[in-house]
């Protein structure tokens, strides 16, 4: 049985609230534009962060897109929480080249033929590209700050 990827090679990168929150916690959100140029986030996932940005506006590398509530989700991820669902619906509607998402849902996303990476993968990629001197201190910081599940 042949399966078709639900992501598109030339699409944008979509970041989840949880992944952005983890990167902000360790002050490594700038890795996103360094690795991808720009990333996209669903409006409902950006709103909790808006107060942390000047004039409640996202930085130039973060594109906020309207939520896509009418976009159906694959069965494996149909039970995603509202934040994860908003991320996945946006990624499928665009379609995205990949989704940056963390937690147990990430494996179900991959099994649904959606290209996905988590925070740890981003940190390893950044290290390999010379953007971080070490990954382990970042992992320890994430754990200390309550983001040990990424």
C-alpha cells in the first residue's frame, strides 16, 4: 500500500506552541530563523506569546496565520489537544514542509505521513551547523525549566 506524504517540500515550516515555548524558555528562539529563515504559527498558538513581543507583534521571521478549523486531521492525530490540533490543521492546509512539534503526539504525526521534528532534533541540528557549542546544557536547562518532555 502506497502512502502519500501530507507535507510539501517547498512549503513553510510550522511551529507548535509547545516547541516555541521551549525555545523561548532557554532563549534559543533565534535558532528558528537561523535554521529555516522563517517559520509560521497558528494565530491561536501565537496569542499566548503576544504580550512578550513589542507592540504584541511577532518578530519578522515568525509569520502568524489564521487558524484553519475546517481542515480535517488524519485519524491518528484526531485526539490532539487544541494547541496541537491548530498546529497540525495549519500545517496540512498550507501544506507545510515540516512541523516542529513535541510530546507524544510527534510520533503519531510522523505515522500520519507528516514530516515532523521536535526541540531536541532542532538543537542537535543547530549544534551540527555550528550554531550551538553543546546540546547537553540546553537539554538540562529545558528539564530545569519544566520542558523535560520535549
